[in-house]
């Protein structure tokens, strides 16, 4: 099948909020092609891209999805919500809740001929926030499909809920910050920032250099969410989630 057909199929699934009945090709694409197809889906959707998510930055997430490492995904302005909002969803949506550290860029990091250092990347950050990414696969077998299809599917992002923006932390704080999550008042397993590739600062640098390797860059104003650091779970309709990260504050959402 042509790239255009694959792109059209995934864009239609994203718009309809309905999973594909079957994958458009029998063999999953390689990772480079999967990322090119993801970018094609973004163009096909015609939605305004708000930034990026990073999937599978934790060992637990990698084991759950049989991933060998992290991967990028797209986030859109029409799927960004604020703390206290009711997140629009459908009964068939998986609603996987992933508490994460997010960043907003003060200035861009354009593609260049050498990698960015962590200090360069963090100097370009305007502010940080605690966030809840909501994940929903649109592939036929959900989380049972191959990772490259998740990349084509925008990294499985359904939307993001942002807490209040705060001044960026020091680099030393990101790995050790503690995360706590309540599901309908019941405390779930927490975690520390180091669960996401060693810390949000390192995860953000990974993304900047991944994009750089593809001739792309981070742009001023883009929002990046850096991967789950606590337990993650599939919430139900009517559920209420509260997340608190040390130094970053709280974020809540209901479905």
C-alpha cells in the first residue's frame, strides 16, 4: 500500500475516534518510515500541532508495549485541556492516564549539524508543569499491535491536561522529584522523575536530538510531555484523577 493510503487510514481513524478495522499493511514499517508517516498524518489531519509527546520513556511502559526505546508522538491544540476540565471521551476510548512532566519552549531549537546538549535544551525552556497525558490507541488490536504502528498513530496521544505553569526546576531536581496519583481517591503507585529516561530534562533533550536527526526542530511555544513516571491505568467514564508532583503542583481531570 502507498504511504498516502496509510496516512489517509490513520487520519480518518483519528478524526472519527474509532479504531481501524485492520492495519493498512501486513508488515509494520521500520521506525524511520513510521515517523515519516506520522508527520504525513499530521499534515492530512490539518490540525494545529501544539507540540510533542514522548512515549515509552520508562522501563515499565517499554515492557508493556514491547518497545525497545522511546518514540515521539504529536499533540494538537484542539486536544489540550486544563486542570479541572472534563476530558471529552467515548465509551470505546481506552483513557490510559499517564502522569508526566511537561515543558513549554521559550525559543526554538532548529535542526543543525550537531546534537544539542542538555544545558542548551533546558536554557530554551520557558516553564514546566505537571500534566496528565491521555493515551488511546487507534490500531485494531490496541496495545497488542507493533510499536511502529503506534508511531504512525501519533504516539497514541489522545490529549493532554496541563497544570499551572511554573518556573523551570534546576536540572538536579528533575530526576528526584516525586509523583503521586489518586484514582477516585484511591492512591496508586507513585514514582520519581528518573523513571522517564533519567529525568524530564534528559527526555526533552532526547526528543530535541531525535527531531534534529530527522531535519526537524522544536519551535517556540511548543508543549512537550516527557513520559509517565508513576503507575498508569485505564480510567472509566465518570472517574476523577488527581496528580501531584513535588515542586510542580497538581493537576486534576474527570472523564
